[in-house]
């Protein structure tokens, strides 16, 4: 298999040389740092929706199930992805969710109509099961509270149930139901997409800020050490600037993060689809300035960051009748996911948490079919970033030929990010070639230090843009090869419609 992967890379490389464009350059300086890359950038999200929970992470009937009914193959794939934090239980679902339905003996838990996505919620997976699952995986839990149909008391009681050791009604209830030690959940979201008219309990920014402040106060009075995430923009068709500015101005003293959500859709052509994350970077930088403005008016220096806690490519089931969101991804979608991750690295000075939506089966990088787990095309760029892009993000200079779309006059073919890990003495360069048919010959120039040894080259690509994986076939994966490097310059040719990650070893 490894030999085949290397052969594929060599064939791509040889073919690329024949049709390469020239004059592209990437300049890297390890002194030009954007910011520390938070491990929480590689988070995920699991909502009570479709087969995300039931039949996804939890399936006691599966031959892969552990003693608690959780699929071992899904757990292993999560560990391979280095998922750092898991957001739960929603999503739109949370705006109608009452957490006390999901605790205590399962035989006594009520089944409820799910108004967000349709169907019936059994409540077989609730707070204790979710937190025991994250503990098994060794990842941070992130609970979003109901600020749609929920109450202030529900939110503060949930913190008490999870985080107070003993001696109160809800802490003793948790102990009664099997967990003597508190879970100490650190990250809590103050509602989900409350700016969206599709949301149960949709509010104006002023009304949301009022209820979120009171909720935050009560939650912090239960546990002063929790981190709170305000519901930021998701409805970009409305006056989203007003929403964020109002929420930040009113809540700057109460929150640690403001959330942003974004999904990319391929409703036109490949070239346009490849521009869909350009606006993401603009949104992030606008909100960064709104954070600075709010802090200036409040005369505070407290840290306040962005949690980009829902993002993904989402086309085939978007806005349709399939509420399972059972998306099948292709090569194009993998490139968009890689570009999201490039954006997150380039904005890592202000984005300190991110959660891909979602984990399994539901617009997810992996699926379970016929009781078998398989990996979608989008799994592989996520795997490469989460396993190799640590330390600090670098502010690289990248210049290449480009193209124009109806919305953008100049779109460079190469979309680039980079990270530097001093302990590992290596630089990672991530490059998406947005061109459908052009190879890009590129000089990668190190402006401080020197390269030495074998560089690792990992490529995610396919024979056609629309190639997808399935439970039976995996034509798209990671093709890996080694390239000998020395000095301060490397010429590499990026194949058309590809994502490439280069791990460059530095001389001591």
C-alpha cells in the first residue's frame, strides 16, 4: 500500500512538471509569528441529529460496541484525528432540549418530539453518558445550554449537576446516578445561533444579550472557573455586524469567546466553490476588530477570543428534505476543508477554538454503513492538520498566478498556511492548489535558517473532482513520499486540484 501511494505521488509529480505554471513563490520566516495554535482548533461537534449520536458514536447492537454501547471503531478514528474538544448536544437541537430529560435511569427517561430536526429523541444519551464518553477519549467536553426555550435555572442547575462536588440537590443527584466525582466541565456555550429566525427562541441582539448576561451570572456563581461562549453570528443574510457589535458591547465583561458559524456550499462551479472560505477570513477579522472596540469602550484588557464552533462544507443535503444530513463528500469538498483549516491557522491569534460540524454520519468526515466505519475525503486534510500543525502559525508570503470569479477579481491559485514547532525543529507548509487543471511550480524559500534531511510530502487528491469514497472503496486517501532537502530553497510542483502538506526539517 505504501509503495502504491509513493508511485501515485511520483506520477502526479512527473505529470505536473509537464504542464507546470511558473513564478509562484512561498517565503517563510520563523520570526514572523501570527500566534500560538490552540489545540482546541482541532475540535468537533456531535448533535442529536440523524445518525450522529444513535448509530454513530453509540450503537450497542454493533459488533464494535464497548461495554457502554459506544463504537470502538469510531473512538479509534476520533483518537487518530486528535480531536481536542467535543461540542454537545447542539446545534439547533439544543434550543428545545431540557437536560433533565437525559439523566437518571434510562427506563424512566421521557421520549420527546425533536422540533429542530423532526423525529423523536429517546434521551438514551444524556449528560452522564456524554461526559463519560469524553472522559474515555481524554478530550474536553463543551456543553451548549438552551437559551431558546430554556430558563436561567436550567442553565445554572446544569452547571451544578456537572461541577459541584456534593452537598447540593443537583450534585447529590449526579452522585446518586453514578458519578461521585464532579465532571468539572470548563467550556459552556450560551445558546446556539440565537440570531437565526430558524432557531427556537430566536431573539434580537438586545434581548439575547440581556438573557445571556443573566444566565452567565448565575452559571458563574455556581462555578467561577468556567469559560463562557456567547452566540455570535450565523445569519449572514441579516445585519450580522449589528448582532456581534451589540453582543460584544453588552457582554464583554461576562464572556471568554464569541462564536462564529459558517458553511460552504457548491451551488455553481469548481472555481467559485474554491473561493468560499475567502469571506470566512474577512468575517473573522471584522469580529476581531469588534472585540477590540468593545474592550476599548469597556476599558478592559481581559482575553476575549473567537470560537469558530461550527464549520464545514455542506451542499447536497443543505436546505433540502433530508434532515439526516447524510452527506457524501468528494475531492472538491476536501479542498474546501483544507482551506478552512488554512484560515484557522492564519487567524490563530484570535481564533482559539474551532469545531468541525459534525463528527460521524452527519455532514461528517467519517461514516458508518453496514456496521463498518469508513473515512470520507474530508477526513484526510483534517487528519494532517490535527496531527502535524502545532506550535505557532507563521505569517508566510505567498504569490502565484490566479483567476477571477464574478465576486472576486483576483483569486490566487495557491492558498497557503504554515506552522512552526520549535521543539520538533520543523516547519509545516499547507498548500491548496485551487486550479482545476494547472500544476503550479513553486519556489519555497526559507528566509531564516536552513533545511536539511528528508521532507515528508503528503497529498490529498483524486483522479477527478467528483471522486468520493464509500464503504467499499477508498480511492481518496493520503499519498506520502519523501524528498531530500538542503539549503534554504525547495522547488515543488503542486498538482491541480490538490491539497499538499510538506513537513520540512530544519538544520540545528
